[in-house]
């Protein structure tokens, strides 16, 4: 488990710095040896991480467990080959013991500070075989009644794992009532949906299949159809010991947990900032640390944050913008529910969380979405009512929309035009690639 550098440093005699999977202890020489980091307005925990996972020597025998950095392309590359996946290919895939080794996922820089937030692996361990089965199911339109809609129709990798429509568009072009949220970085999240009505990713994944305006099928129907496709049948039998709707959910959840955002310019900037508290001589004295410092510096130079984005970061993380009152933590989302007034002007507003919690305080409250890759996922909000990030910032600047349950964290911000564009620039600096995913290769019809 990676240790962290907290800022301001409490003048430790020794500080431990963990990068990737290894830690070094740095001894501070003299009182000035470990100068305190310039404290940001809100004390944060910053972690120094390697840019690339340290490649471990391949064991002669497949290990009982495999440590793997999420985002590693081989996890989502699909069964080797081209065209529809054949029975012979799947037999070879399932015969390879390495695809059944339990994975210990390591999070990439930035998300790694949220390692303690990882949920669901005890009940649904990750293996390469399970992630691959989930990948096939995620992109397979045969999971919908008329075989026209897949999960990817509304959570499309080319649209930041969401859809550029105001609300979800299901079978026969039916419109849902809410905007499609993102399906990445789910490994760090608990309850799902804007109102949190699904307890887990597994429970969430089987919902759309029988939602009449999404995939419009039944659980019985989908289990029967998949059971008639030998490539699926083989995989469910070998991976789970049989095919049930719950296992469909488990496989899809495993795939979603493998989809994470890689480090963004913001993360490289934070990584570099963590070194600011260390003395140059101490860095130079420790070859290992010196190498990491050089790597962090190179990364920040290759993925720079603009001056606008740096100023925007200050607004985002301080009282001035107050964004981190809710968009906080590794995924820049607190996983809680807040009323910021969106849609509350309607005659019959969508009341959100209260329908689940029955707590009147939750009237008009929705789950805080991530700001990671938000530049890729317009339109915004649970109802898709805001078209651009500029307009989102205007929304916050005017203090949301007044209503009796408006969060006390929402108030007029009085930002200047420059502040507003800086905030947008900061959010844009939170953009980074998700892993390359094989979206075409699906099980053959027979
Ligand atoms: C017709 C469009 C559509 C399809 C198809 C669809 N979704 Fe969704 N998805 C949505 C919408 C809209 C929501 C938000 C609904 C709500 O909160 O009430 C959502 C919510 C989610 C969430 C919750 C995210 C969060 O932040 O809480 C996940 C995860 C997800 N979908 C994954 C999937 C998977 C997996 C499938 C395929 C089995 C799928 N979706 C199929 C539109 C769709
Ligand atoms: C009180 C908690 C809270 C605060 C403070 C807050 N947000 Fe939000 N944010 C939310 C919630 C909740 C939503 C979704 C609201 C809805 O759809 O009804 C949201 C939505 C968003 C979205 C749209 C994301 C999407 O995928 O649709 C962006 C962008 C955003 N916030 C940025 C910011 C910025 C920038 C600030 C600071 C100026 C900020 N937020 C302050 C809770 C908050």
C-alpha cells in the first residue's frame, strides 16, 4: 500500500515516499532538510507515483495473483484474432491459466490516492478471462430485445464513455429521462445511478437490460439468448460454472472496473508539486529519488498545465470556487448527493435521491459526477440541460437555482470573466486517455 506525503509536512525526521509498488525512506538532514510544502488553502494528501508501473520479472510459474496497473492495454485488447470470436479461439483462450489468475489492480497516478476506495473485488474478483467476457457483453447489441442497443450505445468510449445526447436513447429510439453518466473509474465507486438506487456495479449492470426504454429485454430472455451462443456458453461455464443473470452483471462489472482514466496534466502537476517540499540536495543524494524527480519533471513538461488551468485549479480547490466541497478525492467526486438546483424550476421536477432515501433533505439531490474527462462528455447534469462547461460555470457563478433544498455549499461566486475561463481550463486539464479497448470482436453466432 502506497504511503503518502501530506502537506504541510509535519517536519518529519524521515519521510517515506512511495512510487508505484516500491517505497523509499528519505532521511531529512537538519531542520531545513525537509522544508514544509507551500500549503494549499485546503490541506491535501498528495502522492508521488511512478509514471509507469515497474515491470516485474515474469515468474516461471503463473503466480497465484498478478499485480496489474489498470489501463494496461492487454486487459482490454480482446481475445487474439480478428472477426467474430470462434469456438476454437475461445477454447485456446480459456485453456490459458494466466487468464484465470486473480488480479490485484494498481491504480494509475492520480487515481492511486483513492486506492482505499476500491470496492467490490472481494465479492467479484478480477481475472483477465472475466474482464474479457464483460468486454464482449458490454459491446454486444444482442443484450437488447431487438439487438440494436448495447451498453456502449449510451456509454461510448469515443464519447468519453457517455453519449452526446440530452438523455439516453434506447431501443426504437425511445428517450429516457436522464443523461447518460460515464462508466469509467467505476472501481472507485459504491452506489450507482444519479440517485444511487443500485447498491453495486453488479446490480447496476443488469438494470438496463430489462429497462423497457433502454434495452427493452428480460433477464430470462437474455440468459436464454446468450446460452444459445456457444462462445458465451463456454465462457460462463468455465469462468463461473454456469450462466445466470447475476453472472452477466459480474462480468460486465469486471470490465467496467478495468476502465480507468490515465494521468492527466492535472495529475502530473500534482505529482511535481509533491516534490516541492523536498530539499534539492536530498533528491540529488538519493539516486532512486533523483530518477523519479527527473521522470516527474519530464512528465509535467510533456503534459503541461496552462497558466489558465493553474489559476483555475486554485479557484476549484479554494473557497473562491468551492468546487471541492463536492468534487473531491481521487475521482473528483464525493459519491454523495446534493441539490444544486438543476431542473428544480420545472412544474414537476425530477426529485432524485429522495425517491430512494425517503429523506426530505434529499429532495432534488443527485450524485456528484466526476470532473475527470468532463470536457469529453457534454451535455451536462442529470437532465442534460447544460450544453457546455462555460455554461456550467455560469450556473455555479449565479449560485445554482434557488429552491428550498438548495445545498448550503452553493452560493453566488462573483467570479470574473477571467476566473470563469480559468475554471474551464482547469477542467480541461483533467482530461486524459482511457485504455484502448477492442470494441469489434464479439462471439460468433454459432
Ligand atoms: C439507453 C441508454 C443506456 C443504455 C443502453 C445503458 N445505459 Fe447505463 N445509464 C444510462 C442512463 C441515462 C443512466 C443514468 C440513469 C439514472 O441515474 O437514473 C445510466 C447509468 C449507468 C451507470 C451508473 C453511473 C453512475 O455514475 O452512477 C453505469 C455504471 C451504467 N449506466 C452502465 C451501463 C451498462 C453496463 C449498460 C449495459 C448493460 C448500460 N449502462 C446501458 C443510459 C444507458
Ligand atoms: C454542493 C456540491 C457541489 C459543489 C459545491 C459543486 N458541484 Fe458540480 N456538481 C454537483 C452535483 C450534485 C452535480 C450534478 C447535479 C445534477 O445533475 O442535478 C454536479 C455537476 C457538475 C458538472 C457536470 C458534470 C456532468 O458530467 O454532467 C460539472 C462540470 C461541475 N459540476 C463542475 C463544478 C465546478 C466547476 C464547481 C465549482 C465552481 C462545482 N461543480 C461545485 C455537486 C457540486
